[in-house]
C-alpha cells in the first residue's frame, strides 16, 4: 500500500522530467491550453463527420428493419454527437480569436469537449453493451482523451474517474450475465488505469519539451549576449589596433626622418633590424622576441631627434661636452617611446643598447647578465652596420673586420655567447 501511495504521490505532485519554474508557469499553461484547444477543435470536426455517417447508418438500418432493442438509444447518442460538436464549433469559432484574453474561453472549450467526449463514449458503450455485449467505444473514448489532450495528472484523473464510475454503474444495470459483468469490470478498470498513465506520461513529455525549449532559448540568449560582448570587444580591439598602427607609423616615420638628415646613416635602422632579426632567428627566439627585436632596432636611435645636427653630423671628433650630449640619446629614446603602448616591451632594449658587457657603457653602466638580452643582441647588430657603413671620415669596412672587432671585444663590450652565435651564423650563411 505504501508503494502505491508513493507512486501516486510522485505522479500527482512531481515532475518526472523536471520542474516548471514559477516564472514560466503562466507561459507553459497558455501554451498547453492553446495546444489542447487546437487538438480538441480538430477532433470535434472529425467527431462531427463520423457522427453524421453513423446517423446515416442508423437511418438505413431503421428502413431495413435491422433495429434491435436499444438501437433507438444508440440513435439518440449519435444525434447528441452531432448537436453538441456542432454547437461547440459554431459558438467557439465566433467567440474565440487569437487574443490572449480568450485563454479562459479556450480552456472552457477544451474541458467541456473532453467531458462530453468521455460521457458520450461511456453512454454509447453502455448501450452497446446492452445490444452487442461490447465496450469498444469506451476503450476508444478513453484512449482518445489520453492521446488528444495534454492534461495535468489531477485533471485527467478527474475525467477518467467520472468516466469509469458512470461506466461501472451503467454496465451493472444493463448486463445480466455476472461472468461477462466481472470481465467488463476488470477490463474497464485496466483501460481506465492504463489510459490515465498514458495521459500522465504524455503530459510530462510535454513538460520535458517545454523545458528543453526554454533551455535552448536561454542558451541562445546567453550566446547572443556573448556574441554581442565579443563584437563590442572586437570593435574596441580594432580601434586599439588602428590607434596602435597609427602611433607606430608616426614613430617609425620620425625614425626615418631622423636618418634622412644624415646621408651616411640613411637606412641604418633598417639594416640593424635585418641583422638583429637574422641573429634572433638563428637562435630560435620566439615570434614575440623577434617582433620586439625588429621594433627596437628600428627605433634604437630615435633619441637622436633631440641631438643638435651640428653634433650628429660633425666630421671631426666630438668634445667631451658634445659626447656627453650624444650619449644621452638612448635615454631620450626611451622617454620618447614610453608613452606608446606598443613600445612598452622594447623600452629596455632602446635604453640599454649602448651598455657594455664590462659595465663601462651608458646610460646606466649595467654589466653582464644585468643588461637585457635583446639589448645585447641589438648592440652587436648596431656594431655590424656601423663598421660596414661608410662615414665622412672613413670608408665602409668588411665583414672580416666585423668578426675581428667582435672577437676582440667579446667579454668586454659584447656578450661573448652572442659573439660566438653571430660568428657561427655568419659562417653557416657563407
């Protein structure tokens, strides 16, 4: 008995596939009513057509003298099956539209039609039991109600209980054979129970479909929000990239403008960038490091913008005061690029590309591993181009002279490991 109560409690009070949230209950109920109304109206039309055919058969049987005792009651039920659906069809077709305010009228139509179909099939089956000893119409009516509408468990239980009670009372009065009567009791009970369980299963299937639909709608909404956020972020990123490209182009243009003032240094930054990149690739440095090397090499002398032309282009040796001004260009370059977002990673390279491995360089006198690795690499590339480029006071040197200079000052001016790497790279390149 406890198992039966638990099962009934589960079916009557709980959702087998999830619970409809309170915020969605009204929407679910309206959707359920509209679905049941549409199905009931279509079934009503079918029932009207079938009843007309049955009524015609009754008339023909009457003319042929085939009526049996009780046939006139069957004839009355067929007339009822025409009149009621016709009245329902006409009344609710006129008074019900797609306005949400008509939801209660739709619900009334659905319940009225369900109870009528249930009662009419039961009465017809009782009469048919008296005439032919069959309960076929009762079976059809019960399963038609179960399949046609998605009623809530308690609602369908009420319909089937009324249907079953009338059926039991009716066959008790009309069936005189106790054996047949007991058989109909058992069959009627099984039919009512199975039909109700079928109705419950179909209802919860509808619940599951509704929850799945709402889940998909929610996920779709979240995806659309994510797409909108992604689009907005992408737009901001594009704006940032555009600003980055613009600022980068401006500063690169300044670097080129600087070189154009001195025909002997024209193309210097590009060549330093090429040497530095080739050495970086031979060392298998990351793409990020290679990009930073290229940018830093292009901009490593940008600080010379603040150096007077008389000092930059002086053909003779610089005085101590002039040399002091010239040595300020790495620091000046770092300050110029410090306001640019894209240059943040390369500021140490620009500032320290004139540091020496023995600590006697400028502007901060860093030594050894304290000098940023990429700054040490640019320092070598800068020296390579300085030796192989012509100056007012000397002609361009050869790569053999470059190798001699690097080997001579490895460990003092240059990182010895990078010197060996450059020499190995030069010989490998041939």
